[in-house]
């Protein structure tokens, strides 16, 4: 008898609760990075590359 | 394109099924809140830690720390420790060959999988690199070298120069091979097979030491020495020759040698431990799980059933190590976008030490219960190493106390280990970023992706553990 993927729907739905914080952090960081880039928009191209690796 | 692949890696990692610790004791914890809420709590702790580090930790402090000398130990103690290591090695091999071939009755499997593999890292994080003193093949190599110099004097040939490009790749390969035996190999619990493998590993180590020198080979190519040594870098105790020094916890990690293969060593440790957990989950071992599909595929290639199962597990093991490496590459790729001139490979090596606490946290979360329970078996196995009803030490009647820890207690230890391990990783990465980028804001921005990957590792780890008894 073949297991239908939907039969594990509850299991997968529960798993989404584990992935959700990662997605939220990813969105937050993307938004934060975008805002920082827009704030730096007026600065010169050199300022885009903050600092340099030592 | 690279970014898409990296995000794909992240998504695949998080869509992996929940599972439990293969060698831990899986019981249902009686928790006051759902397990998934612990993930949210852990993520909140990490984000708050990240913000706190960005605002309260303005300059690198771990790169240059002073150690305080505590005391010097006599050379005789090192000789004694080496002799004890050799004796333990010989007794384990002897028990494996001569003893009862039932795994639970024989000393060898418990010594190798529990005391050595799990116990030594715990001892290392508390007491420093104690394995260096007890390492049996190092002790034999040093004793042989000493004897050769006494006999031949200057006639003893100098060791070859260890190839720089080889780095720690042999160590990574050795650790992967051990994990393969532990998780995949069908005869992994057979005491006589373990004895043969133990002797074979020791032989390879002795040959390597004779070619490239005892210390150089041990530092680079002996997987166990490398791994235990990395964990010891988290310890506040540092054995500098025969002198014991005190240092701030974690401060040894930034001084880790990060040449070729160093990233691979920690990725192998995280990946193999994760896979050990995954193999207990329903998506892997269930009626129509991945293992069954892969096994059928290999069986259709005219492999026997046992060989097909091992091939399927080997694919899973390698895929998990690749996945962990991919996640780390994702973080490094994000750092690289901040600029600064360093290549991704260089950044990967520079930040490799930040993975060490994660690897140790995974080990604690995964094997803590194994050490707590099966570790007690050493009391009766030491008294009856062959499993033939002897009672050499008078402790053969000792039993394992399973009431020592509740399932709920184990769960809290596991969660605490994962959160603390990832917090330590954030601290190490932040401190290294401050030393790498002159601008504090750039350093913080470079760690955005690292934070994301830490959060992903935490979620993955708790996800693996949460379904331990599901």
C-alpha cells in the first residue's frame, strides 16, 4: 500500500514551525541590508565597500 | 547563481525530516510547552545575542589573550599517561579479539563508541587536550623515536616535510571513515571487527609518524587528535608542553591552525552527527522513507541487500556532510559580499574555528544520553572485559541506573547545549569579524549571513532532536 504524502500533512505542518523562524530571520536580514544600502545610496561608491580585510 | 544554490542548500537543510539520536536514549519528554516553541526561544536568544554583541563588543579581544601559568607537571606524569593509554588500547583490542562477541557484553564497543568517541571530547572541553597525553599511538611513536635516537644517535633519518596542501584532509577522511563505521557499517558492533579496525588505524598512524614525524603527523593527520584538540581549544585550560595554563574560555579557538582541510574536519563532525540523528527519523527509515528508495535503487544494480543498505546510508552520510558544508559556504558567501578583498576560501578558513562549538554542541545534544547511561556500563565491563563472567575489580555486578536522568532532563541539556554552542559560535565569529574588517559596521554586516546559518543550524539540531521519540 502506497503512503500518500498528504497522510503526513500534520507532520510537515509541524515541521514548518521549525523552519518559520529561519525564514523570518532571513526576511529581517534582507530588509535590514536593503535599508542600509539605501541609506548608503548617497555616499560615494568607495563607501559601499566598508573597511577592508586586514 | 551561486546565491540561488546557497539558498537551495538552506531550504533543503530545513526541509529534512525530524529524527532522533541514533545512539542516544530516545524517550518522550514531558514538556510544559511544545517542542517547536523551544526553537523559537532559541532563535530569540541568538538574535538578542547578536544585537548585544554588535553594540557591546566593539573590538576584538579573543585574538590576543594572555594565559596564566598554573603549574608544571613532571615528565614522569606524561610517561605514565602514555603508558595508561597504551594499556587501555591493548586491553580493548585484546577484549575485541578474545572476548564474548556480543556487543553489550564485550568491553571494546563501549570503550570505542562511548568512552573514547564521546567521553574524551567532554574531558577535553573541561580539562584541555588530555588526549595528547594518553594517545597510545603517539606514545608508541615517541617512545620508538626516543629509543632510536639512543641507539643510532644522529644516524636517525630526519622526517619528511609534511605537504602543506595535504593539511588536515587525512584527519577529515579518518573522522569520516570512523563515522561511516559507526553509522553505516553492518558489522559496527562486532568486537573482533572493531579490534581489527583499531589495529589498522594505529598501524596507519605509526607509518605516518615514521615518515613525517610524530608531532607533525599527530597535529595534521590523526583525525582523533585533531578533533579532540579542536574541542580542547574551547577549554579554559591549556597544556603548553608540560605546563598547565589558564585562559579565558573559547580564547584558544581563534588560534586554531586553519590551513587546508580544517573546514572539512568540522563540517564532517557536524554532518555525520546530524546524519546519525536523521537515520532515526521516519522520513529516512519509514516504510517509504528515503533509505528504502535508495536501497531499492542500489539493489536494482545487482547489489546484495546488505550492500545496498550500506550504499544508501553512505550516500546519506556524504550528502549530509555536503549539506553542512554548503550552509557554511552560504555564510561565507554572505560575508564576502561585504567586501574587503579576502576571497571566499580565505574567509572560510578564517572563520572555521567558529564552527567548533557547534560541532561540540551537536555531539553533546546527540550523544549526551549515551554517555550518561551506557557510560555507566564501564563499571561492570572493566571488571569483566571479555564478557565471560569474571570479576577482576569486584564491580561486575554493577548495573546501569536509567533513573539517573529523566527524558525531560535530557531534553533540557540538549537544548541548552545547542543554544550555548551557537552562542559561542556567534561570539567567535563576531570577534574574528572585528579583527578582519576595520570598520565595526562592516564587521556586523558581515555576520548577518552567519547569524542566519547559526539560526538554521539551531533549528535543524532541535528539529532532529524533537522527533527523538515521535
